[in-house]
C-alpha cells in the first residue's frame, strides 16, 4: 500500500512538471477559442517551421524543448537584447517563410499594427510595428496570464506602453525556466514575441 502511495505521488509530480507537454495547438481549448480553424492550421505550420529552425541551431539535439532552452541560454550571454537579436539573426529576412505564412493568412495584421516613423536627418521614414492591444496576440497573452503570474509583466507592459520594452524581452530569454515551454501555446507566445519586427 505504501509503495502504491509513493508511486501515485511520483506520477502526480511528473505530470505537474510536464504541464503542457501533450498540448498541441489544434487540441488546445484556449487556442480554439481565440483563433479560427484556418488560423490554427497556419499557426501550426509557422510553429513547425520555427521549431525546425531552432533545431538547426543546436546540432545533434532532436528534442525541441532541450534545444530551445539551450538556444535561449546562449542568447542570455549577451549584454543587450539587440546583441542577442544580431547573434541569432532574428530578423524578417532570416524568418521570411514564417512572416510570409502569417501575412498570407491574415494573422500578421491580427497580431501587429504599423505606423510610419521618422528615422534620421536625411528625412527618411520607416515602419514601426506594434502589438495590437485588442488583437489575437493580446488575447493569447491575457489567456496565459490568467493561468500563470509569470506573464503579468508582459500584460502590464502591453497595457501601459503598448509594446514590450527590452527588459521584458530579456526576461523571456534569461528566465526561460519560469515558462512552461512544453506547452505549444507558450512556444507560440515565444515565437510571436521574439520574432516581432522591431523596425
């Protein structure tokens, strides 16, 4: 009887450590509530591309969660988020297939808004991207925050600033152990946050 009790406790602990390991986007009730079936299909495709790209960054590792944590820990060694982005080549050119999929499916506009900004004294203008406070990205973030307080700084930044300052991005990179990465909606949140265009 005692052995059975110990086995039961061990099973519960293991399940709590792997909170979202079996949660795929197409089966997740939160994802189904926020996104249409076609959007879920597009998100599943973009997340799959993203996972493949991360796995190529960590040769010899086939487990995405292990590879992703190694990848984020590597980025955390840099002094600034900008340096980490440059090292990881996180830009629209390197992730063009993901952006193309999101633009083609209409998800890009559901997540981000744009405005024109003055770049320099040469009277050049550029496009700046913002997270839509009323968009589906924000809905995903709010749903995650209802389950876990680790997302509170992200929600507050979005409400107050309308975007994520570098320290919030750095929190995702440096404190990645605080986030339930086996859960695919958390992976989606990471992808959408770290790949958000900044200029």
